[in-house]
C-alpha cells in the first residue's frame, strides 16, 4: 500500500507542477546548446559508455576532479580542472557521473553553470503529457506494481516513475538502482550453451559478444535484426568472428507489420529508407529460447509482431521498458496479456534514465530452454 500511495502522490505532483520534469529536460537541452563551449565532467565508465551519443558529440572539453587526468586527452578532448573550467567564458558543463549530486553542488558553488546528465536525458522520447493523460492512466500506473514478482522489481518501478515525473518523491536516483549484467547476467535467469536468441536491435553486435562470453562461445543459433544499413556493416564484422552457419543477420527493424520507414538517427541528417518486418514472419518455425529487444520505442509493436513465437514457445524475455514513460507498465502488461504464466521482473542497468528492462520467464519452461 505504501508503494501505491507514493505512485498516487507522484501523479498528483506531475499534475500539480504541469509535468515540470519534462519542461526541465527541454530547458536544459536548450541551455546547453546556447553556449559556445560544452564540457563533459567525468571521464570514467559513464563517460566511456555514453559520450559518443550523437546528441553530445559537440562537446569541446572534458573535466574531472582527478589531477592525474588534467591535461590528458579523452576521446580527443583535453581534460580540464574545475579551476580551468571556471576561468573560461561561455561554457556549460554536463555532469556525466552516476553519483552526480556532490559534483553538482561543487561546480554550482564555484559559479559554473552545470546540469546532470540525468536532467538532460530524462524523458527523451516522451511528449509533454497533460493532466488528462495522467488522470486517465492513474489506476493502471498504480495497479501495475502488482505485476512484478519480487520486491526489487516493485522498488525499481516506483523509483523510476518518481524520478521521471516527481523527483522530490524519489528516494534513490537511477545510479543507486543500477546493477551490472544487462540481459545475460541479471540474476533473473541464466544462459546455457544451447541458446536460440533473437537479438532485436542488434546494433553493432555487442549482444552477440556478451551472450557468447557468458556461454563460453556455445550457442544454438542467433537471429539478429538491425534497422540501420550503415550500422549493419559493423554487425556483420562482429558476427564474422563466430560460426556464421548458426548466425542469421537481418537488415531490418521489427514491428507489427512489414513496411518501410524514412529513418535518420541524427537530427537534421538526410533520411533514408529502411525495411521493417515482423519476427513471426522472418522466423516462423524456428526454435527460440530467448528474446532480447531494444528497438527505440517500437518494443510494444515488435512484441505483437512476435506474438506467435512468444505464445507458442514461451521464450525468456528481456525487453527494454524505458523509451516511453508508459513502457514501464505497458511492456509488462503486454507480456502478461500474451502469456499469463510469465513471471515478470524489472531491473535497471545504467547510471541514468535508460536501460530499465523487463525480464520474464515461465518457470515450467526452464528445463525446456536448453533442450
């Protein structure tokens, strides 16, 4: 009941403040790009994982509190001390550190304009939801906490929603919720030597590398879907390191229909036509033990396009549930709607808003996955 009360209070906060978290993210983005110089503060794991994102490539400097890093280059940019940053004109800092709160206070006290990456990245895909939207979704948001099969999942669900719509009500920031082992070593279920994996949103093949690291290079088959033709070439290079007779690469996105879309990853770039297909169409009759899916807001539609395989074979699932705020409850509800026997879990794997994933498996099917 306490969790449901917090969710109810979070919805009240979002309505009362006109969903100010969304406005804050837009204002932060506008503020950052109004400055001549952008500095990313923090050169650790968070920086290594995230600084190459297309929307942040304009940064000219990096900063750090570690004197041993000052003057050195990171991703081709020189590292500044806080004192050097404060001496520069027309500069803004994006704090790319998981535990950003003490650094935010430090830089703010020094008179440096700065924003945590948390604020910048919050609700990237969401429109500005109004009072009616929150009221219409109130009951489903609150009741969906009961979908999850362990206390950790329920905590992550409540904290993720509070962070995204009512930060003062959150008791943990995303960095305090994260665990390692996304998809393959989450602690929800294990991977064996005879996996038949659908990799939806394969990117450059990092999921192939990670699965085969966990399984000692053993696998039954891998079916990798990647929308972007340019990135698809990198995926091919990754797959070529392994037994290609058991890896099928599909240069297409996944949804609930077969069509084409105009696609461009970077805002302002020329768009190009890419193919969209359904998993059921491409893999009808194929054995599947595991589906990993991260397809940039298409998750719900892509699951519908894989409904035949999901209902018939009941593979374990690891589905991104963070692109839209509503994915936090709509993804698990969609899974339960297809196969009520699924047990549902939520885990968070990043120092900021992204990489909240919904995991699911049917306990009675565990022994069949490795056959």
